[in-house]
């Protein structure tokens, strides 16, 4: 119960509402993830596999696109991975099969 008290003390009322919204969306779309802070940008979701306890900050961008009909790209994110806010401003994960 002390961790819940700490979360309440560290966030404003609006922050708690935003955290609740992010938690609901995470469990709806990525049930094995811990929390993903929205918005996120994903291309090629079928090729992306996310492990358990995944945590992502705001602004995550993952691309796993087919560049031709023969390619079958895959992007695997392991268990217990944490990605900070706006990491994608510097770089983003781009996955493709060079064939």
C-alpha cells in the first residue's frame, strides 16, 4: 500500500487521471506490458512482439514495415524492458528484412 500512497503524493489530480487512462489503455491493447504512456506511434504491429513487464514513456515510435512483398520483418522486445519518454526524437526502432 505504500507504493500507492507514493504515487498519489507524487502526482497531481490531473496526473492521476492521465496515469489511470494510460493504465487502462495499456491493459486493453498490450495486456502483458506494465504501463505504456500514450501517445505511441506504431507501424507494422503484426511484426512487433513485446515481452512481459514492458514500460514505455510518452512518444514511443516503433516501425516494422514491409518494403516489398517478400519481406517478413520482426521486431522483438524482451521481458522487463523500459524505454524513457521521447526516446524516438533521437532514434526509432526500424525493422526490415534485407532478404
